[in-house]
C-alpha cells in the first residue's frame, strides 16, 4: 500500500510530466529560434523551445529587475543588437533545465522511494538553472579583469600617438591593431563603427558603455569632452590619464599580491602543524618508554 505522501508526490510528478509533454509539443513552433545556437555553449538546446513556451504561457515579461541587469551583461557579451535574443535564450534554458531536472528528481524518487534523493535532485536541478546566468557573470568578470590589465598600455599608446601629432581616430585605429585581447577587440568594434559612418563621439561612448569599468568610462567621457572642445587638450589629457592608469594598475597588482599571500597562509599553517607533529610525537614516544 502507498502512503499519503507517496500518492501526493506521485501525483505531482505525473502532473509535471504531463505539463512537460504538452510544452514539448507546443514548443515545436519555436524550434527555429534556437536552431542555430552553439551546442557547446548552450547544451540541451533542443529543449529550449519547451522552456520558451512555458514562459510565454505563464505571461513572463522578460522585464524584471534581474532581466534588466542580465541584459546589461549580455550587451557586453553578445552586443546590444543580440542581447534581447540571448536573454530569451537564457531564460528558456533555465526554465527547460529546471523543469526537466525536477521531473527527473521525481523519477529518482519513484525508483528509490527516498525523500532525501528527491530533495537533493531538485536542489541540483535548481542549481543547474541558476548556474546558467552565473556563467555569464563569470565571463563578464573575466573579461573586465582582462580589459583592466591592458588598459594602461592602451592609454599610454594613445597618449604617445596623439603627442606625436596623430588625430584621435587614426591613433585609436592604430592602437586597436596592437593586441588581440578583450579591450583591443572592443576598440576594433569601435573602429568598424567609425568606418561605417558613426561619429567618433558615438563610437567612443558605445565603447565606454560596453566596458562597464569606471576607469574606462571616465577616459571615454574625457575623450568626448575633448572632441567637443576641438581636441587641443587631447595629448595632455591622455598623458595625465596614462599616469593615473598606471597608478591604478599598481594598486590592483598590490591587492592581488596580498590575496596571494592570504591564500598561501592556510597551506603554510598545515605544513607547520605537520612539522610540529613530526617533532612532538617522537618526543612523547621516547618519554613513555
């Protein structure tokens, strides 16, 4: 005989499975939206249409405060043109993985009759869904750290070229060809915008917006102000900003070195404890003889 708890849980699992099947069938109309996704970056993409259909039926607006923050990160990762699309992809991914994982959890409960397994499997499903947005945040943090690392060299190069008499657009284009990391990629995107008809002001402002780094935003704002004033003060301003950027980099390196020292503290304490044991244990052994 089944207990009341078992009957209720089996009923819930059956309803969820039925919902999953209905969403899978109805979601086929959205397959084309997710057809060209990179499967290595977006695993289980065949199920995203299911999640998307569920979000649409639930009336999800894609305009929550968390969506606004995530859209800003996606602006950086995929560009403003595609951020709305990838927001819907990520939310559909979370919905599909969360629902599928929860159904799998009820299936595991049916096999094991263990509430602990059920709870653990549901937690794992929720963590997997949560991880999808955290992965984007990690990518942005890594990218920002990389941009900050090369920021000093970029500003120094711009200062050198403008002091040599080169106009800002030419100096920007030449500097953009100086590397292959994130900040240089973003600069090349700005160069493409300039070549496609955008003004220097618009391209530089967009570069600052995509960076999300206060130091880069500050320099971009000063560049825009200098352009509006005619650019006469541009070499001196960039020279000053170059000196400030190097000071910021020194502080970052100092903080990183302090963190490295803190991380080494625990292994050193363990080694010290091991050495103490090696010394003390033989001493007590000799005393007891």
